[in-house]
C-alpha cells in the first residue's frame, strides 16, 4: 500500500468514527464498524481512484456496510447498550450542558435518513453533492432531509424562538453554508 | 418567552421555517458533538490495523 494512501486512510479515521457513532449510537459498535470498513476498503483499494476524495470513498463504504449489516440491529442496540449521549465521556461540565444533552437525545430520535444527511452536511463538512453520492440519492433529497432534520430537531427541543440565543456570525455562517 | 403566537407555530402541521439563529445554534451543537469524537484522534487499534495490513501486503509483494 502506498504511504500516501495509508496516511489518507488514517487521516479519515477520526471523522469516520464520529460518523459511525452517529449511525450506531454506541462507541464500541461504531469502532467495530470502522474496523470492518477499513478492512473492506484496503481489500478493495485498487478501486479507489487516486485524486478523488478518500474520505468520501470511505464514508460510502462505511454507510453501505452499516446499511447491510448493522441497521437491523439498531433497535436492540439502543435499548440494551445505551445511546450516544451516555457513551461519550469527555464532555466537560459546561454552561448549556443540559441543552447539549437534549440536543443529542433529540438527534437520536430523528429518522436515520435525516440524521445521516444532517451529520454529513452539518458536521462532516461534505457538500450536498458529496453527501448525495455517499448516500446514493439525489442532491434534492439530501437538501430535503437536512431541512426536515433541522425542523424536527427544533421541535423536539421545543425551540420556537431565538431569545435564548446570542447570534454568532461564525457558527451562523457555518450552518447556513450547509457544507457548500 | 412563550407567546400564543409561538405556541401556535409549534403545534402547526406545516413545518416552520427556522430562523438563522436557530439553525446556527443547532449547527453549533452538532459540530460540538461530532468534534468531541474527532478530537479523540486515531485509536491505537486502527493505527495497528493499518500497519499490520501494510506489513502483510508488502510481504506478499516480495
């Protein structure tokens, strides 16, 4: 394996894990999913086209593998192993922690299609086009899912005003940009 | 502060268009959660896995 390829794969691991945890809702399962993804990717490394986005390629493999192997187990995983919110240990005590917990719980309640679209565009930094390629659907479908995810999150968190929020140009720009 | 107007909007069937402030706040929460994992870096098991596979592949080529 080419050293540059190895570095590119390794460099994508932190983000792959974050995506996997958002899909699985459980860190241990997510790490197994990442490991299986890496093994599949390396076994098929010849089908990776140099110069294209390694991260997007790996995300696609991970998502497809999750869909075929893990998704049907999701319900039991959520019930028995605890969810994302409980599995993260590093979140420090902070102002707004209650709201942050509410956010994670609300995210876990989203339909998986909407959650993955929101994560890919809003957190992983993929463009709508890249997210559409990863999910194997139309760009308009991704946009629609992201919009519905945002609306549903706000509903679940009972956000119906902006009084509590200090406007922040930078984060506003990040989200409004939507990964474009 | 909750007013009759905001209550009505919340219970409306038609999804309300979110303000940019709300979108920004949700995006901030999302990134914070995601980056919490990203900042953990590469766990040893994955670095080891790649090194092991790399070693095996090189052996196979010789």
